C-alpha cells in the first residue's frame, strides 16, 4: 500500500517525550503509528523540510554515500512485525544491481524523506496496527518540541 508521512508527533509521558511517526495510507482514513526514537523523529522532520545544516547528519551522510557510489534510494517498505517491532527494508538501485537492506522503519523513512522516493506498507501490517488519525491530534509536532 502506498503511504506518506502525515506527521511526526511527540507525546508526553512520565519517562519523557515519546515520538511517533504517523503514516497515512492512500485512500484510508486510519493511520499507521510507528513509535520511534527522538533523533530519528528529528531527522525525518529535517528531511521533509529539506533543512540544511551545512555538515551532513547521519541520514544525510548515508544518502551521500549511496549517491557517491552511483546508487539511489528507490523506496522504503514497512514489511512486517517481528516480536512486536515493525521491520522495514530500504530498496537501492546501484550500478551493480538492485538491492534490499533490512533497517528500522524510522531510518528508511528518514532516507526517503530526503529523496521523495515512495513509502510502502504491507497491507497486513497496516490492517493489524492501524488507528484513527484523531488519536494523535493532541500530540505536539516534533518541530515544536525539538527547537
């Protein structure tokens, strides 16, 4: 299923801020919430905003390496859940071949946020974990919390 970043939000908790990547799926009212680390949440927002810090941060550096080696990121795929954790792949087109690299969903989305490559979500993953978008309406945008 085709997906896009609806928001990168942060909820308060007794243990501190808890970031959530909110993915919308084309043609669906519900969203897929993916709870992620604060650093990756900030990186996704920076990628979406095309924010330049001069020196590359981790996801910028990773993308620079892929591109310097003649490759390009073609898509991110959230393909399953293993032991309660979402799992993803980043798909790369390289001079030698197309390749798929296992990664965290947050890293995959942080990379595609910098390239406009598509995000895909396995149908069964979305159906099992979907929630109403309204559940995240009162959460703060990561940009408000991080700056």
